[in-house]
């Protein structure tokens, strides 16, 4: 458990806020809507969930000792909708999404502010890696709210 006044705690709180906001948007769309692209050029919510889940797993697995882009990650495959049809697809997308967030949350829980200056094989600090990851999350939640608004 992080101290309430630590930087790592602040990161965890902000990530939790972003996750909650995204999950509120996800909860407002049905299984069919979450797999629909607005215009064919924008990823569906399900594809974006798959990508975020894969990204979080890759970036935050063995965070302090390995590069964030793991050999086992199939980044391009994250944009292929291969989920089952109907509600089973929604459940599968949520599972991938939650797996990624679980890896992030477990990693954050294991860190202290002393880790902020630690670098992995890729020359970056925790703060730089966290900033790269967080910088993209609000854009995705805004996109999902837009999709939700247009899919009514």
C-alpha cells in the first residue's frame, strides 16, 4: 500500500480515475455498439480495450528489468476483432482489459518513490514511462464517450 502523499500513490489514483471513467463509458454501450467503428477509420471500443490491455501487460510486466515492448506481444493483433459474437465478446474484451489493468495495478503497488529514478533496459525512468502511458488514456476515454453519443 502506497503512502497517500507519495508520487506513486498519485499515479495510482490518476490511473484508477482514468480506468473508472473508461469503464463508465463502456458500461453505457451494448455488446454490438462496443464493436462498432464510427467510420471505419476509428477503432471500436472493443479493439481499443484489447489494445490498452495488451499495452498495459507489455509495458508493466517486469517493469524495472525489461523493455516495455515484449517479444510475446502481438500489437497488430490487438486491432483485430476476433472476439466471439454477442455478450461473450463483451465479456472477452472486458477480460483482456482487466488483465492489463491488473498488471499495472500490481506493479504500482510494488513500487515506492525510490523507484522513480530507476531505469529499465530502455533508457527511461518510471516517471517517463508512466507519462507515456497516461498521456494516451484520456484521449481514448473521450473517444469512447463520442462513440457512445453517436451510437444511440
